[in-house]
């Protein structure tokens, strides 16, 4: 009996008998289709990048990929790449087909255009298609995502500013990693986000920053400190330590203090004051007082210089001269009694107004 297959005039792919046997024994049609798609691309692409070509969502293609790795037909991978690195490239035909056959997707696209105040291009709609097909986010969640991004940009940069589709896509992948794929999960996240944002002014005041808005980098620190469990009062303590050490506010240094407290389980001002006390240091024994001629000594009347004059009113050379008399001598070109800055008692060395052994 002759072959019933119709051979096309296209490039052929090779499917080994062992691969066929493993796929048949497994009985997973999605894994077989994904394997054929990978063969078509000569195995040079990641399985997840074929989601658009196969029109599968993220969960479906990840399951098929896992089966192929289990069967030993795809190389093992210790850490799978983040979804954002594997976004499918949707073509004009993919976008047109989805808009034609999905009323829900058409409605989503129209609502996003209204929210952003612009006509979406084919690549823009491709981003929405990726959020829907590849990440598996429902249309209502995608719309909440777009509204969230629009409100965040407007709050930071002023009315009339709108987010780009790349920003929306990046936030969408972040939501997918956090498991925000239902309307309830999105509502819960947005509620907590609003609470954190409402606390930012209090943290800025605790850092002596006044009423100005934090920059994006500063906001990341403030959000992280809130997630660690620090209230503004505790952050104010870390700020004080930072300024004492650095003489100015340095965000990484302040963050290091708070991370150390967090790891030690210290979060409230009371816990910090009790648990972050410096260890007492043993003071070194004071050196014996020197009474040689020309050296300072300490007595009940205070520190004295070379010949008994108090250090507060006498230099090594003798009593402090009147500034008026000295200035007069400088103007006249004379130096009555010698310069108070040049003559010194025997055995005295002038150093910052104090005496030191020669």
C-alpha cells in the first residue's frame, strides 16, 4: 500500500522514532504540538515564545513545556526565564483575527483607547493581546491594570499625562508574577497600594523632606520600609542615625539600618531603643600627667601651660596680648615686646594653642 501522506514542497523536519514513541506513550496532544512547533523553528527559540503562534495562554504553554522537559525532549532548565523576557511577537494577522472573532477583546481595546485618549496601533493592541493570551489575564483585570497605570502616571507627573504601553505591559507582568489574575485579587492589591501611597507624606516628613513628593527611586525605598513593617516614627530613628554618621540623608545607608533592624525583629521605636543599644566600651586608662617644664599639666584649677598660666588665657609664649595692641603694632611696623606668635618659652612647641613635649 502506498503512502497516504501528501508531501508538501516545504522544508522538512526530522522527528525521531524515539521522540514519537515517548509522545505517543504520554498521550499529551499539547506537548506533541509544541514539540512540532519547536522542530519547525529548529529548536532555536524558547517554548514560551511560541504562545502567540499556537494561540495558547501562559498556563497552557507552560504545562506543555513541562511535559516535554519531563519526557527529555527539551533541555532541562534550572531557572526558567521571566515571562517578560519571552513575550510573544504578535503579527498584524493575529491582532486582526482576535479583534474580528472576540467581542470581549474588541470592547477591551475600545475602553483602553478611551482611557488613554488615543488610537491604539497594532503593536499597542499586541500588548493587550499578550496580557490576555500569554499571561491569561481576564479583560476586566487588564482594564483595572490600565486604569491603575494611568492614575499613577497622572498623580506623579500631572493631569494629561498618560502611560505608555510598555509601562502597562511591565506592570502586567508584575501582576502576573504576584498572582493578580482575578478582579477580587486586583481590587485587594489596589486597596493596599492606595494605603501605602497615602502614608508616603508621613514618611517624607519623618525624613525631614517636607511636603515634596518622593522620586521614583525614593518611593521604592519607602514602600519597601512599609512592607518590612516600619512606621514613620521608626524610620525617623534610622534617619537620625544616618545624619549623625553621614552628616546628610543617604538613602542606601538608612536602608541598611532598617534592614538590620528588620532582620533582628526590631520594628517599633520601643523595640529599637531596647534592642539596638550600643555595647559599652572599656575606656583606656588615661596617660599620666606630665609636669616637665614646657608641658601642660592638669590641676584642680584647670589645665595650665608651660609656666603656670592658664591655657585659656595664655599661649606657650606667655599671656595673650590685646588684639587691639597687636593690630596697632602691625600697622606701625613695630613689634613691641616681640610677636606673640613667634616667641616661645624654652621647651614649648606651639600646636593649636596647646603645649606638647619637644
